C-alpha cells in the first residue's frame, strides 16, 4: 500500500471510529474523486466523503449546508436520497449508508434504453416535486446557476476543439453546425433542481428496473428547469425525455419549450462528458457519450 493510500485509509477509519462508536466497518475502498469531494466506501455499505475545499471555514460551511439540504430534499422527493449518518464539519466529512440499487451508468446501454420510458417517468415525477418547491425556501441552501446560453456554447466549442479527433467523423458536421447556431433565448423562470441528474447519480434495482434513489446533491441549485431534462435526454434518449415530460405534468407549450432547451443542454453536455471520460480514463463516460452522439448529432 502506498503512503498516500495508507494515510487516506487511516483518516477514514479515524473519523468513522469517532463518529460511529462501535461500528465494526470493514475494508476501505476509494470510490472516486471529483472536483469537490473524495469518496470512500467502508465495509461495502458506508460512504465517507471528504470535501476538497482548503479553507476550513468554508469547508465546514459546505458540509453543514449539505446536511440541511439533504433534509429539505428528503421532505419532498418521491425517491430516496442519502440520509447523513454523521457529519464532521471541521474535517469537511459527511457519512451516509448506501441506498439500495446500482448506478444506472454501470448497467449496459441496451438495457438502459429498453427501460428508458419507465425510468424517465419516475424522474419526471422527481423533477415535478423539486421544481414546485418555492425558490425562496431553497436560496439559503443552494446557489443560482444560470449561465447564458452563449457561455455554454463557448465552453462546448472549446471542449470540442480538444476532443474533435476522438469524435467519429460521421458526427462532426452536425456538431460543428450546432456550435455555429445561436443559443436559445433566456427569460425562463428558475426553479430548485438537482442540477446534475446524469445516470451516474440515478440508482435502480436491476431486477425490476425501478428507480431506488438519487445521490450526489452537491451541485443542486436554482437553475433552468430544462437543465436536468437535458441530462435525461443526453443519457437516455428521446423516449425517456418525453416520458419524463409527460409525468412532469407540463402543458404542450411548456413541454415544447423545455424540450428545446433540454436538447441544447444535452448537446453541450455530451461533449463535456466525453472529455471528462477521456481525461480521467473512465470508459463508461466515453462509451455513453459515443452512444448519445447517435441521437444528439445524427450522421
């Protein structure tokens, strides 16, 4: 075991022993590391996540705010969300027991596609519940995330420039045409939403294909209601998107406007996801992005 890995494992065991006296635990496994957090799994059942925020005051505030956020979401969500088993604000650490189910991204694309309508419908119900929460109740817990469409396009163009050689030739004309089009108009009302509802954060029972929970609420924000619909479209396709909009309960005009903006976010987001997969060596992200090109940027 290298010294860095050993130090991380000692830190995890130390905080678990302090926060959950008597918990026997088990092996400590590094689950992953993102821009904001490092997550470990203990004994196959307990998730222990450390914030990477270097400032101790801000780190403590981030963890304390997320505990309050998860409690607020649990009160309205029709799907299970993580329930903190402990929080150590000083160390920037949050622990919770795993929810049942497997991340949808870990299941084969063909099986995801076959069950897209059912999954989309359930996630549409989730988004309906989140988007009807008064924004004023959530402003103290989350930030506003509403970048202009022009910024999304600029970032997508930069990303495409870095990965173009890995985008199959047949899809490049459609990508380049999209990057030359104007972004959708703004002026939409903002809502509270998960803001990162990709299939890596959706848990399902792979025997029944029912949604069992939604994880990682650290990017939740006041944002465009089409944002999470765009991630559903990006990862699961048009059938899931339309199923989600039906269960969401939008009228024809509202559903059409959301779907148009969702397509914009999906087309930008698939380039970002593909770049992330390539940079981190996570083939599941590259594979799902290549699959999504067939409906987002058809040859």
